[in-house]
C-alpha cells in the first residue's frame, strides 16, 4: 500500500523542522543485508549476539546519516529499543509482512 506524505511549506520547515523517519522494515532489510555481507550468513532469530551486532550496525548507520537544519548539522538518531526488537526478529519472523509485498 502506498504511503502518503505531507510537508509543511519550506519557510515553516526551516524555522521549525519536522523530520521524516525511515520505515522500520526498510531499515531492517538494509541492516540484514549488511550483516549478511559481513558475516556470510543471515542473523539467527532470537540470537542476542546477532541482535547486538545488528544493533551496532543500526547505531553506526544513524551516526553516518546527517540531518541539516539551517546552518546546523545533526546526526540521525536511531531508536535503539526498536532496533533491538527488530534485530531479534531478523530474518524469519517478518516473513508474514514480507509476503504482502
């Protein structure tokens, strides 16, 4: 199902920015691919060790993304609690969601 986005006028966004967020499932897929490329395997569902590795990748991703607000630049913030929950689901538990694409 397509997503609809609404944006404030540019003048208003520059003075009071409202940030858009990545879809959690899109980010999960990206992190899963990165984990697989680095480890030559998929993360094990419910593995704390693999979840912590995926969480570390998520935090590094957040630090690498910069958000410009006027003359200031700020690192993207990753919700670590949500990232950890998604990491524990990687890869199999989201299959029901993936089957709807």
